[in-house]
C-alpha cells in the first residue's frame, strides 16, 4: 500500500509505504509528525487520523510548529 502525503504550506511530498491496515496516525508517526498537530484532507474533506489508509494521495496542513 502506497500513499502520497503533500504538506500544504511548502508542498513537501512524503511517500508512505505500509500495510493494508495502517492508519493515517501510523503513517504520520513514521514521518516524525505528531498526528494531533495536523489536519488531513482528501478531495477537500477532512479525514480522521485513525482512519485506515485507502486513498492514494492526501494533503496535510500543519496546525503547529514541528520544531
């Protein structure tokens, strides 16, 4: 399973390769991103972080500094 994450502020692209039952929370944590500090969007709809990854590409908006 492959999902492409685009960070909206700077258009950074992160590619996640994982298992069929992985969630967005799992993917974000693998990138070192706290899932509680982002909003996840697919086709202008917000997705919950505990949703199983089914989309091929999503956008994420950082709501807090990663520093």
